[in-house]
């Protein structure tokens, strides 16, 4: 009896094992093998994690995942994350969901996955492998159409037929200038007998390489010189010019798209609260695909737009009117700093006091220190300073040594003063300009800010009580009407361009750089062309073309600077201080003469004599 029971159990066990072997879905072996080859050989450099996303836990889905994971884990090179579609939203943000393997059986199951897609959970420019576990369905084009609505284009649909052949399908949205959203499925490869018959190079083709002259809507400024601006040429035709126009033109030629300027107006600005105006407002309102007009990369803008790679960096500093020219008398003492003048005055005072004290001593002491026959020792000090000849020399060696020491000192100081004065007379001498932001604050400068620049100084308390917000701000108007001791933030290239356009302006760019801002192209969120734009920008930057376009606007300024280095002819304005000093000296001499005249007349009358002038 026991042997019969044991025999029955053994028979049941054998039957169960044979039954299990028979239901193993061997057709999924080729499907899993093909997907693993794509992941290992095509996408290995573009991913860190493979996201396996089953939509429903059907038998087909479980069988496929079991075989796929078994094959994938034989040689694991990257991580695998397994998440059901219904739990994706509960798992937090998923910016790492760049490569997804999604298994579905029907179009309705795909729609369940599609409902879970959002930009904070998936990378739209990532890679998506849609696996049809029950074979081909008739709504593959609808799958492509739905994904293209989100501008997801790196998509393949892969399935296995009854003969074990694996087919790979995708779509090419740009077929011609009139067909820019084509989602017709195209068979691009097959996996047969363990090999892709067309290789692996065409699995994820660069679909943005040639847009077949389809339109890209661009928002820009007509007055953002020198970056992009409209100008009427000699032929009477108004065209765009500037660095950024050269850039967008190069991008259109490189990717073969047609530029459609849907907004041409003011540059505009953006605020932290999301307020956008003009060119940025057009992009925010979805009237454009991208905006280009030397827009700076700011963190809060990334909440509303995407940004390209930086194609150039702009130095920002405060621009202020050049301080006024020195008045005539100031030019005479300007070559020497105040401490030097103070030391000279102290030196002369010591000499004057010494002579005064010696004159109160005996004749022998006066002759020993000052010398015999020197009647006017005070006057001799000025003779030494001015460099004239000393006709009355002291007889003692001690006195001569003091005189020689004084003359050598005045000779060196006079030569240094004259040399520096000659240099200043040949230059446009002005009052010292501030060298830093702190210098401006110390000199009570008024800081004027464009509405779109307030975020740059929002956290800086030192500008709190010194700033003025100007909503209707235009650089050219401000530069031409700038008031003394006012300043505004500007980029170095816009400052240089303004000086080229109007050579009469006297403006200075602060030596202390306030910020260095990267310039970028702003696009709609999840714009399908962003990665291709970045690739072309990197190529143009590496080749030096963008820097060349940028520098073209500065050539005029360089020529102007070279011409300003030529020597200048001295005019009356340069030497007016000397004439004023001469006139002042003559006036003082006249006053001294009148005082002596009155004093002598008064003494004669007091003595009872008769005053004779001659």
C-alpha cells in the first residue's frame, strides 16, 4: 500500500515538473535578449538605472519580466529599478527615469502608463522601450502620437511574433516642411537568431539632426544691441544683426529648420513671482518655442523655462558717469598725493621756524648757521624751491652743507613734480573715479536698478537705502542722460557698444566685477529640440565662432582706444592754472606794495618828515 502511494506521489511530481517546463514562455527569450543587447550596447553610456515599469501584473508581464531580469542579471552593468505604473506618482520625483522599459499588452494599458508621465517623474528626452508582450497591436501609431504630444521622441516599440522574430519600430516626426508631426510606425530593425540584422546604429537615431525645414517659433528683441537688433542697410532692407542672430542662424542651418520670428519687440524682463514681459512673455504664453536676446541664466527662471548650455559669459559691473575734469588750481597740486604735500609743508615750516629762532640769536650764531651777507634768509628758501641761483653763499662749511642738502632735495622733488605734471597735462585729468562698489557707497552714489535686475541684489543689504527702481528703463537713454554720482548695472559688451555709437559719452565701467552671468537660450519646458541645440552650441563654442561674433562689435572701440594714445597738444585749459597762479601772485604783490607804501607814508608823517615817492 505504501509503495503505491509513493508511486502516485512520484508520478504527480514528475507530471508537475513536465507541465511547468511546457508553460515556460520561450518566445520571450528572444525578446528579452534583444532588449538586453539594446541596453548594453546602445544606451549604456546614457543611463545609470533601467526603470522597468509594468502596467498590470498579467501572466504575460510576469513571464516577460522574469526572463528579462534573469537574462539582464547575468552580467549586470547598471542598476534596475522595478516600479508599477500605478505607484510611480507615490515614489516622489524621478528625474533619474531616463531609460524606461514599459511592458503592455494593449493600447488601453499603455494609456494607463501614459497617465503617469509627468516632467517631474520622467525625463522627456530620455529613452523609452515599449514592449508589447502579446505581440503586435494595431494602435502602435496612436502610442507614438500620444508620446509626441509630450514631445517624447526617443521611443521604440518592440515585440516578438509567433516565429520568434523580434521587430523594432519607431517614428520620424519630420518628414517634410509640410509634415512636421508624422507618427507613422516605421520598421527600423529585426532581431533574428540572436542578431540585429541591421546592426545597432539605427536603434535610436538622431531625429533632430534634420528638421526638414520645419518651423521653429522664435521670440527676440529688436533693440538689444550689440546682441541682436534690427538695422536698415544701404539697400533699404531691414535685417537682423548681432551675435545672437548669428547664433540662431547657425542653429537653423545646422539642424535645417525655418526661423519664424513670432515676437520682435522689447527685450523684456522677468520677476521672481513669474511675471514676464515682452520677449519673455511671448515664450511664457506659448507664442514661441525659444527666446534669444542675451538672456542670463537665473535660477528662478528655470521654474518656468528650460535653458540651453551657456554660449558666452557676460561680466556685469556698475557703470557711472566719468567724474568731472579737475579745476585749474587742482591740477597744480594733483601730481603729488596729500601726504607728500603735508610733509613738504612741515619741512618748510621747520626751516622757517629755525631761521626765526636763529635770527633771535647773536650775530656770531647767525653768521655760523646762515652765513655772512645773507640779508633775506626767508627769501632764499623760495629761491631754492623755485630752482633759481643763490648769489649770496655762506662762508662756513657747515652752512654750505646745509644749503647743498636743501638744494639737492628741492632739485629731486621739483624734477619729480615737473615730470608728473607734464604727464597729467597731456591727459584728460579728472577727479578720482571709484574703484569698487564700496567706494561708490562711501562717496554717496545713487544705485539705479532696472526692474529685471532687482533679483541680483535682493539679498544684499548694502544697497537697501541707496537703490532706485526704474520700470521704464533703457540703457541708451540712461547713458546719455546720466547724472553725476549715479550708477547702474550693465554688461561690459553693452557698455562698449554704447561708447562706439556715441563717442561723446564719458562713462566708466567699475573695475570691480559685480557678477559674471552666463548667457543662454530659453525654451519652453521639455522642448524636444533642447538637447540638439546644446550639442550645436558646444560645437560652435569649441570652434570659437560665438566668441568671434561677440568680438566683432568691439573692433570700433579698440580702434578708438588706439587713437586716443596719441600725444595731445597743450591748450589753455591745461595751463590755465599756471596763469591763474601768476595773476594771483601779481595781485598779492600789488597788495604788499600798497601795504608798504601806506606803512612808509605813515612812518614819515609820524617822524615829521616829507615823503617823496621818487
